[in-house]
C-alpha cells in the first residue's frame, strides 16, 4: 500500500478588526488563521493541500469555522488576506514535476527506440534478434545471414504464451532451424507488428 500523508499547518494569521467573539463576547479578540500544507506520496511532496480559513479567539481560545460568521466578517477577512497573498511554494509540486519528468523521458526513449528499430529493419545485421508474436505465441528469430534480397534467420525452437521469459529462451542452442525471408516480407512482418521488437547488441 502506497503511504499518502496529508499535512496542515498555520501559514498565515491576521487580526479581524471590530469583531466580537460569538463565544465570550470579547471585542477585537478575533484573528483569522489560514491552514495549508502539502500532500506527500511516498514521503515526496506531490501537491499543495486545500487551504482552509478559520477564526480563532485569543481571549477564550475557541476556534470557529469561517461559515459561522456573517458576510461582513467574511469580507473583512477576505480583504485582509488580499493584502498579503500567499503563493504556493514550487517544492510542493516536486512529486508532479518528478512524475512528468519520468513520463517525458519514457516517451522520448520510446520514440528514439522506435526510430532505431525502423533503421534496424531496413538495414539488418547478423545476430539481430527479432521478438515476434504469432497468434499469441511469442518467440525470437536470430538473423544469421543477409543478402541483397533475402534475410536468413534462425528459428527459436521454443514458444511462450507471454512475452515474459523471452530473454531466457534467447540462447544459441535453441536456434536449430534456418529460414529465409525476402526483405519485403520482413518489412511486412514488422509493419504488421508480428515483429514487435528488435534487439541489436
């Protein structure tokens, strides 16, 4: 289970002038308090917490919800807060920034690998490994020879029901049968995603 922590602290205070505490009836004893904080996922600051404004009486030490006061008091607090606006610190978005960076790097890497594979399929080299999916059966082909018009591959004698484990069966002794394809046929297999990955060491 991923730990998600929510922090709330007082980040701003100010006097509420000409107001009477509804509890102890003391005048000019009220102050507003803005609570804010950060949500942490895996202890990494990810998003700012929702900011909440409450009213505190310094005389009777009772705290009130802002909605308990009339519109006049609410407008006074809104005006006081506007005189010293609070900005969201950039570090509170660290988690989002890290996640976006990872996703961007993953997308960039995927695009680069796809571009390289397009080169590999048009310019094959000996020992290139083609990962293939034929009707849900996964296996590998190994390029053994290349001519002007044809590509000769060694067929892996093993197939799997999943792409997982292909690296384990990609060993020399498993390649026992040779088969030739035209370059056009190999390109067609790639475009149809039958050859879905190319490994070049």
